């Protein structure tokens, strides 16, 4: 699955897809409430009101650049969510089949440092966590890195994403701590979408009059377009995340830019439109 934005191509590299089991992320998205949002089925929910979700990376191919946005959960990691622990997926093989062997990636961008966005930053080699993308610069918002560096200082290193998926690339000298509005290249830049975490960013793509936004987790699921007040259980600041959703949805409905969801099930992308007094994703 891919999208073309001017001279830029974005490809979806899937690690895990799921149906249901997402109430721990969006507790207000009960089956009854989801069924009431008629346009979600069949793409983003089933007829019973179970949410469809995806964990995937997004590969951006811009002129002269190969950028990965968010690196999923990763293999061999010990995680508190049983379904995410000890994975053995073919993610790197899928990435290579998409035309991006890991050695050819020049930039890794983490929209934030939650467990399902940093995992493939590293891979296990000889019982050590080493950078998966040895020729890439890893970009992390400075405020995001500093928050988790403080928060995770005393956490269990065997179970903590910061220790096995962030610290090793930092110690290898591959991390650039960047401002929230950092420009990666002429076509690709960051913009702050705060609330889910203190330094959360989304990725703006502009090329030849076309425009797209890769969400990160300010929006986990399209149901939040219908209910911007539905905050994630993992939002650091629910009031701020709600304000971010309201602001960005309004901006995207006005601009017609393509929204590419970091956790949206296929078709994964669409246009934000206002209909019957509420926003929806038109695919």
C-alpha cells in the first residue's frame, strides 16, 4: 500500500494488524458507540463494533532521501502486553521487498517514544541491542527524549523500550535531538501535535502542490474524528491531546490534505471532511 504526494512516495510496512482488544487504548470506544459511527465499517471497524487497528511503519521516499517514520514493536523484545512480547516477524524482509534494505535508510523519525513506535530502532545481535539502521540518523524531538530519559531512569532495563530501543542508538552516536518544527528535507518536516506525549510530533509532506500529514498518535483511530474528545488511555495530557485533534481536524478539513494514520487499518489514509456536524475520514 502506497501513496504519492508530488515527488514523494509513502509506503506502509505492516508489523501487526488486529481486530478488537483496543478498549485499553480508547476506553470510550465501546462496541455500541462504535456502531453508531456508521462510516467506520467495514474498513475501520467490523459490524459488531470492534475496532480494526494496525501497527506499521511508514517509509517516505523523497528525492535523494529514504526516511522511516516510527519503527513499531520489534522482534525479541520483552513487553508488558503479551501479544507484543517476543515477536518474530518478517518486518525487515518486508521493508527490503518495499525497496528499502535496512542499510539504505538514511533517516529514522520517531513521532514519540512509546513502545510501538521505537522497537525496530534496534535488533538483537549476539545478545546485544544494536542499531537496526546503521547508516541512518535517528531523529527524536529534544523535549520528548528529555522527558523519557528522566521518567525511565530507574525502570527495569529488561522491559523498558527506552533502554533497549532508544538508549543503544543514542550511545552509538546516531541520535539527533531536534526541535518540534524540524525540517528534514524540502518536502518533509515535523510539526508539534502535543498531548499524547510531551514532545509528540506529526510529519508534514508537501510536494508540487500536494500535501499529506502522518499522524503519529494524536489520533489513534478514525473514530476519534467523530469524537475528538475520546482520549487515549496513554495520553500524557488529555486536554492538550483533545485540543490538538480539534485544531488539526479543522485545518485538514480546510486544506484537503491527505491524512495517513499511524495506526489506521487499510485503506489507512483519507481526507478529513465535515458532514452532518461531525468530522469523518473520506477514503
